[in-house]
């Protein structure tokens, strides 16, 4: 069975990659701290369910959560009799203003941490393997390794937020910039600049909402962990553990401040985009109205002298009649332009 395991023996990590079911059970029940990483995609689901439910006695509902594929992800922590089950979310870039949400399920007890995931952890796994020194220095290695894992996930939000900030800066420049020169295209389905900007703003806002929802839920989990070790009369070692988790909480609070700032920026951009769009629409309507107002009297004159009656003025003037009518049209055109300019409508 393809399960990666790291066991601390004498403060040094020993790594195992291919294990039998009995070997996994022995590692979990060992008094030495053990970390097991299980990639569901590389192991039979039936074998894993047998291991997690029947051999390790994990609650079937938590095991189902590990295997269940759902578009509705939520960070959570469940207290069982001898262990905790934690679901933490992390994000991977999937394009401009778009991210893919991933789940990392964690079983943690006094002597072990088991991470279960459906997708490869990518760059997150090597950082998790770099077990810090303090994990082996303290007796409660499992909870400190849990801090190490959650800290690596929390640090990943920094890169995501940088991407969001960069996208917001680009949107701000794009929205407030003068009208862009566009190439001529006969494609009727080509998106306009305004529509493209609005779609990007909405995607960025959706990413902000997802990140805020995830961080708030995960911050609640971290605060619960802090409360377990930071209480009146707590021993000194517990207070030190609380300090580690409080560091994650501080980072998450800073991320939430950045999210709130970017959310305000996006709200402002939506308002500005709406004003700019309305202003450009008004400009177009103004031009079309002026053209219609100019063409209306000219159309009237052309229609009037185009009627089939013999007694029309200049109807039988084959020399200067057409020039008189044409001059009248030019005079009406110039007069209307001057009038619109005087009214500051142009």
C-alpha cells in the first residue's frame, strides 16, 4: 500500500514509503510520534476504508468526508473520543482571478498525525516534509506537527492574495484608463473592453468571497486550538503551544485585513466602472441624437422637394433651383451645428 510515513525516533525522522496494513497500524499505535500521508488517488478505496474504519477505528462519517467529492467545501474540526478530525482548505491558481479549492483532511491524536487528500499536494508536500526542530524538542510532537502543517497551508494564502492584489491593481488601471484603441473586427461575438473588465471584476470578487469564507472558518478552528492550550492556570508548555497557534491566527487576521481592503477596492471599481460605462453610453447617445437632429430637417427638405407635384417651388428651374435647395440644406446644417455649440451640447 502506497502510504508515506515519517516516524520520529530519538528526535530523528525515519521515512517509510511502501507499507502493509499491519505496519501502518503498528506505526499509529506506537508511542513515538508518526506522520502518515495518504494520497487517495494512489491507493485502493476499499483497502483504505478497511484500514481507516476497521483497523484504526476512525468514525465512518469522517472517512466518507475524505472520499466524498463535492463542490461545496468547508473547513471544520470534529472532536472524537481519542482524536480530532480537521478539514482545512487551500487554494491553487487556475488562471487570472480564478483558483481551485483543495481539501486536506487531518486526523490528529497524541502520538500521530494522518493527512488524507484526493489531489497531489504539489509544493505543499515538500514543505510539510521539512519537519522543524521544535516538533522533536517538545513532548507533544503531534500537536506541534499539526501546527507545522496548518502553518504551511496558511502561508499559501499569501501567494494567492498577492495574485488577487495584482489583479485588482490591473483592474484599477484598466477601469480608470482613457478609452483604449481597439482593432477593427467583424466578429459579432467579440467582447467589448467594458464587458471584459466587468467580468474580471466579478471573478475577482468571487475569489475574495471564497477566500474570506475559508479564512474565517479556519481562523475559528485555530482559535479553538488556542483555547485548548491557553487558559487560566495552564502549564508553561501549554502556553508555548498556544503561542505557536496564535502566530497562525495573527497571519490569518492580516490576510483578512488584506481581503477587506481589496473588497473595498473592488466595490469602488464597480462603482467607477458603472459611472464610466454610463458616461460613455451618454456620449454615444449624444452623438447619435445630434446626428438625428441634424438629419431630420435635411430629410424633410429632401422629401418635400422630392414630391411629384408640378407646382413645387423651383420644380421647373433646371439651372439654379437645385443649388438653392442645396444651399438651404447647408445653411440648416451649419445653423444647427452653431446652435448646439452655443448650447454646449457639442
